[in-house]
C-alpha cells in the first residue's frame, strides 16, 4: 500500500530522492575533508623538501671539509 501523489509519483520515490541527495551531500563533505588533508600533507612535504635541501648543502660542505683534512693528513705523513 503506497501513497500516490499526482502523476503517479509515490512517497517511496520522494524518499529515495531525498536519501540520495543526503548521501551525495555526505560524500561531497567527506571529499572536501580528504582534499584538505591531502593539501596539508603536501605542504608538510614541501617543507620537508626544503629541510632536505639544507641538509644536502651542509653535507656537501662537511664532505669538502673532510676532503681538505684528508689532504692535510697526507701532507703530514
């Protein structure tokens, strides 16, 4: 026993449309929060890359210092 509204649209059809719209709204909200999370992670990665570049420069400087010290030690022998 279903209630019919004009033109053969039943109350069940209306509920189906409402529930579908609610599900789409929840899905959209979930995707927005996931996008915000991904953006935050990408920002952290870009900061991490900057730190990595600083470490690489410092490592190169230390490596050149070690090479110079090795040459000094060879000269002392």
